[in-house]
């Protein structure tokens, strides 16, 4: 878990932690469409750098969500954009989509292990915004 107090030692430890997690995420992203990118940060940003992606991850960190729940919590996003981002994140192994047969169709989205590892993106942003 990220440190709760700020001092030099914690910052160094947290930075090392982020590097390890980023390396782990990037090393497993074999589905990444862009070829020839060697930088782990650039690979990670290609996946989570699109508008709404980090906010979708933030919402899914609390557990499974349906499309309508995500649409409601992300005010301002269009259904088409949400569907595109969910497909992008799913295609890159960040989230998984579980379809339950029936009428109406029931679909749940949740983070994979790789997606859960991205909590380090949201935590510092929330800490900074709280100051």
C-alpha cells in the first residue's frame, strides 16, 4: 500500500514500488497493438492515457460494475465512448467482461490482477487533490 506520511524514505520506497508494478504490468501486455515501443512508461500510457480510462479504473477498483453504473458515475461520457474505452481496457488485459445470458443481457466489468495493480495511478492523484 502507498505510504500515508510524506518523507524522503517513503517517497523513494513508493517510487521503487511504482517502477516494479509498472514493469510487471508492461511485461504482461502482449496484446498491446502498438509495436516497437520499448519504454514501460510509454506502453502504460498507451493503455491508460486515453480520456476516461483512469476514471473507469478508479470506479472498478471498488468492485464489479455494470455498464449503466459506470455511465452514471462518469458524468459527461457518452455511451459510445464508454464502450470504446471498456473494449480498449479489456483488449489490453486491464479488465474483464462477464456476460450473463438472459433478457435483458446482464454484463459486469471487473479489473483483472493487472488492472488492480494500476491503483498506484489513482492513489497519488487523490492525495494531491486532497491537499
